[in-house]
């Protein structure tokens, strides 16, 4: 595999890395303490947090979408909803 190969295998996945809308599933094994801390982080993170950490506004928006949507939903479904 060359250094310029953009196949999902480079990242260990089977999705098309050139498709930003490709859906993937991420499974985590956390302690209850880690899960609650992550839930609290997702609750306290705000747009300025993402803007400060992202390369640009577009990336900040995608980060916020991931945290405010599927991450919070997954944690809540597992019983870790800090609201």
C-alpha cells in the first residue's frame, strides 16, 4: 500500500475515506466514571471549544455535530445523560 493510498484500510476501516458522509460505527469500552466524564464533557463543550481546536470553521461545525448528536445520544442510551 502506498503512502498516497486513501483506502479505508489505511485507517483500519472499510469505508470510503473520500466520502465525508460515510456512516461508521465506533464502539467504546469505558468505565462508568469515564462514561460520565465524557457525558459531562459533551454537555459542557460549546462552539468556542470546537472553534479553538479545529483547523477551520467547517471542521469546528462537524466536531460540534458529532458531539451534540451521536456522542450524546449514545451516552444517554447507555444511561449516561448528564442533563
